[in-house]
C-alpha cells in the first residue's frame, strides 16, 4: 500500500445538508468536527506507508474512525459498518453520502502499522492538540495523576499450569516445522502429558504429587532443550519464539540439584518485573497493590482539573504491572513538557511521592508536586517513640550533626543507598550514647546511633513536607486530587480500560491511547453541551453517617 494524501477540510455539501437536517441539534461526532476541525491529516502518518503501491485508505480517516470506535465501544465490523451507514460519521469523516467505506480488516492493519512504528501516542496527541487550538486545554494550573491495573488478554495460569503450557506450546510449534525429527526425540508418555491444554488435565491434588509433576515437566523440558541444541537437530526449531520462551522459563523456574532438574523455591525465582507468566503473552507480568494481585499491565492517567475548563486527559503511560508509580513520574513530566502542558501543581497519591521526586519536579520542570510523603518506616520512629532524623540538628557546612542529647557526631561520609541514590552516613560514638539518659528513645545499638541523611535539598524538603501535610490548608489543596478516581471509574465502566483487548505491551499501550482520545472527545462533548460532572455516589447507608 502507498499513501495518497486526502484533505478532510471540506465536508461534502450534500453530506452536510442531510446530516444537519437529521441532527438539527448535532451529536458527538458532528460537534467534535465543528469545534476541533479535521483533527488528523494524512501527512501525520506518512512514515507508516511506502511511496509506491496500491493506494491506501486515508490514515487520517482511519485514525478518526478508531477514536470514534473506542468512544462507542464498537468492534471492527461495527465501526466499518458505521462508516458506510451513519450520517454523523460521514459528516465527521468528510465522506460523500454514497461512499461505501472499507473492509473492516483495514482497521486491524492500521493498528498493526501504528504498533510497529510506536505511533499510537500521535493519535492521542492530535486530539489534545486540536483541543488546545480551540482554547480548551492549556499549560499551567492543576493536574492530577493516578494509576489502575490492567488485566492481560490471556487467562492467568498458576505455576504448574504455566510450565506445562509453555512446554506444550513449544512442542506444537516444533511439530509444525520439524515434526519428523520431533517424533524421534520425544518419549511416548509425552503424548499423554502434553497433548491437551493444562486446564483440560487433572493435576494431582496433593502438594507433594504436584511438586513431583512439576519436577517431571522440568526434566522433560530440559531434555527437549538439549535435543533442540544438539548437533543432530535441524536449525529451524532453535529460532522459534516458543522455544526461546521455553528456555527463559526453564531458567526462571528450574535448576539442577545433584544433577536432577528441580523446582526453584519461590524465594529463588526472579522478581515480578522479569518473571514470565504465560507463553501466550510474554510481556505480561504479575503486579500487586494492597489486596489486589493481577497479571498484566498498569496504566497511569494524568488530567487537568480546573473548574472553569473541561477535565481532559493530558497523558497516558502504560507499563508492566510491577513497575512502581514513583518510577514513572519523571517520564510523565518530560512528556508533558514536550507537549507544552506542564501544570503548576501536580496532585498525586503517596505512591508517586518522595523527597527526590519533589526536588526534581521543582528543579527540572518548575512543577510543585503535591502528595503525602510517607512517614518513617523505621520501627518506633513512625509512632514517635524513637527519635527520627528531624530531631537532630544538621550542620551541612561543617559536616556534623548534633543529637537531642547535645552530642556531636564523630563520623560523616558520603555513600549510596540500595537504590543507588546519594546519601550521607552519620555515626555517633558509643562512649556518648551508652551513658546518655535519652538512649531508650534514641537507639539500642551497642555501637551508638547511626543516621542516614538524604542530600541537603531533599532532607529539607522532606522535613517541611511532613509538617505541611498536617495542616488544614494542605488538606484543602490536596482535596482536588479526589476527582481522578472518577476518571478511572469512567475509563473502566464506559471504555473497558481495565482489560486489555490485545496481547502484548505495545498493543495494550495503543489501546490506552485510543481510549484516552475517546474519553477526551466524550468530555469535550459534555462540556460543549453543558452536561455537568456527575456527583460522587454514596450508598444509602453511607448517607446516614453522623456529621463529624
């Protein structure tokens, strides 16, 4: 296919006349076309198509169709049918009334091109840019961010099901490319063990028997890997993705003990960020947040929250499930800065906040990060029974610290924390701490009290933040963050945000960019028609709570 530029500026006269006669008050697709204009242009997608070949369907139209499709929750077939049959879509797409549209398979081909070029964000940005040109979104003010979990498209497997299904998938793919060779290396009993899906099998109920079954599967998989890499094996199976998945899985799940393949203990398996979960979706990972455990991904939504403007999503960030919230904040600020949409205040929950992030947001982007900093995690310090770092007087110029008992530190050295950040290690002498009357409230270490200090800027930020967040002024300021829960609720209930339609991180990321653009269209339409935000819903019982 090749790209032949199509201009969407002019709406055919007959299409406009009939559409306005049928929809005298307009509708979402028509209002968005009138307010935002064409939104997309074929030139924005020029890199996705070659210069020669059969003309492709206008990618600008396909992008708009995709956003409208997500806004209305349509399948590809339904969206293609809407292009052929609906007046409001023909109006938005600048199509003649007699236009017959395109085959529904074109939409999946277009998504594949976007995924390959990692261009999904361009679709989301185009809608946001059009809203900015219409004066409906701008930099500054307040924004808020929160995240929610996203379930992978594939079924979640327990550990035994996972290894059996991984070996079964590898055997099936090898059978397609080298079946004659495979029958010479597999044992006859493998056909009983791995011919059907694990969910159709009946695994042993006793724990010891299940472990033995896992060990047997591990030995079988190791034998297959040795056969694939033997000198007698054809080269084809070594390049298969399921064989590579089998190799990585066996490294993570099994090891040799006295020459025998055994399960790894759970504590000896890799961390969740790299631990594989299913052979059918290699990007899926296991995440955990409070009482929720899931396999899949995590999506972060940032939105404006000014009372005199529509609340539009300004950034969507999709990550593997185990990635901590605090890790992505810098990427979110950099992306907002690139678009010229950085806020003055950024309201987030405790998962995004630490002293380093507050400092970097101010220094790098002039953004005030507002969120509750965590109290000390050292036993006794959070309750106030033990002196925390704020009870010590730090003289940064003289490189010394004075304790609540008036003693001065004897050691000051620069170091690195476990996370690799710069810290200062401070130590007090045992001869001062042992006879001190405040020892019970300070330390039980025989060598004297030790302190770990952040950099001066972060230390001062942390101290001030813990004081400020106990004030009514800070609570009122932070109260504006609460509305982001409604955004997540809207995304989940109306747009299927919490379940991936496709397999893989890149396709799920594309889905979220389409979803964000669709939510923005819906919110712009609500703003233009004067539809107010829904109030927070309370159950009948919750309304009976006594005041105060």
